[in-house]
């Protein structure tokens, strides 16, 4: 089957369930010959997934599939791809809209379809549905998905805030529903969280074009990698501020650890990359939403790799390193971005700066840095 005869597939994601359903219905009504597939994971903790196929007029078919290995993505891969392939082989479907269940993240499913769709399927769009009045409440929600009844599996330990942040920031298109309760602050927050996204009104003809416009899975993954993520820029609008904090010196591990609670609560959303003095070769990822912080290793800084290993590094990563390159530290740097209404820019900068090595500590050199208290060991070295 050549590319022209592949079935176009568009993913519609988002924790804003009413907005997501409105987006899917709009696509079904505006793209003739389109159908929507939805896997309801409400009973996933009990091991069952309900699949529904519908068109603009209503439900066409329903069925159940078991949860595989307590993994929602595994279950969807085992059931979704064959269903999409069946539609492709039928030759009657112009667009397959995959309405992802509330807490399913679009990146995981985009990569499943790209990897297993073969010659039958073409991923042509990834859209996150957004109710602008709900962006901040969901971003600031630190509840576990399980507490909210939104866990995708018995072992799901994600929170509402961090899940919503990833859904929002991965999609190149945000389909925005009309909510009269949304104000300028809500719209400014949405724009600053994901400034490169196309924000498309649900009622616009642009929505169908966005669903069929094409999607590059590899480029999307690279844009999310901590080493080369396309992070927001400095901004200040309608009471919402984005602070981009960049420094060259490493953090003192103990002082940074002691400041974590204040830093996590300083902004609705923060993310980026950083380095610790006691781990100078390790690129660390910072990801915070809803008052919860995830810190993890994202591999080595390129400066710590032998020249021969650079050929195995993706071009986007090498380009990002070149932009950050310093004669002494290579690509090692602090690059953290904080976005929030009412952000205390000056206070946040002072707090972050206070966590860096002092002149004396910096001058002592790398071998001395490595002997500093390993305050992050329990977070980074856990089995």
C-alpha cells in the first residue's frame, strides 16, 4: 500500500473531557467519511477496556478488550492498531479520529501508531483539546490520577498536573473551545506555556486542516527532550509571567535541595535542564507542575562524551549543545523556565542564584565539587 492510500489518523487528547468530545464531534461533522475510536479506561484498574467506534450520527460498534500487563498503552497498541488497520483495509474511511481517554498522553500513542502502523496508517495530526478556563486549575492540581478516578492502570502514579502539562506541551495544535468564563489571564497562560503551538478555535475550518496536516513523531520527541526542548521565552502579559533563568555555574546540591519546596511552589509550571556540582557530567531534567517536582537523569552532557560518540547523537541535540557551548564547561548549563500568574520574578531569581556555587566553591574545581554532599542521591540513584 503506497503512502497515498494510507488511512489518515488524528489523535485528540486532553484531560478536559467535554472540550475533547466537542473537538471530536466537530471533526466527525466536518470531515466526510470520518470515524472516531475511543478506548474507555474507566474500568482499567479492574482489567477491562471498552472500545467504541462512532461516526457523526452515533455509535457504530462497541467491544471489550483486556488490559495487557497493567499497561494502558499496551492494551491500546494491541487493540487500536488492528482496528485502525481494519478501517484502512475497508477503504471507506477518510479520517480516523482517535479520541484518547482522559489521562492517556498523546506522545505514547503517537509513537505506537508510527511504529506499528506500517503501510496502512499515516499519523496526520496530534491535537490537544483545551478549555482555557481550566488550564490553571488542572495545571495546579497535585492530586494523583488514582485519587481523581483517572488512573490508566493500577500502577499509574502520575498526577493530574504533570499529566496535563505533557498533554498540552506535546501537541503542535491546541483546539480551544469557547468558554465565556475564560479571561485574558487564562489566554495569556495558555500562550506562554506553549508559544509555538497553533491555537485553533474548535468552530474554525482550521481544525480539520490541522487534523490532516501531517505530524513528525521524531521531531516531536526531540522537541520534548530535556537537552534540546523548545522551551518558552521570557514573557509578561495579563498578569502572567514566564522567567527564563540561564546560568553557567553548577548548583550546590545541598542548597538546591533545601530550596526545592519553595521553587516548586513558585510557579504553576517549571521545566528545563540543570547541572549539579557533585554530578558534573550528568544532564538533569527538571519537570514540575501542581507543586510536584520530578528530577531525573537525561544522560550525559555532550561535553563529557568522547568525540567519536558525537556521531551517534541526533543533529538537533548537537545543534542545541552548540548554542550553549562554553569554553570551560561545554554544553553544561542551567536553563530553567518558570511560568505562572503572579510570578515573583526578582525573588525567584535571587533564590535560584543563591543555590549556585559561590566564587570560592567554584574556584576549588571539579574534583572538590564531587565531594560535596550528595543531597539528590535518593532521588537519582533509586533502583
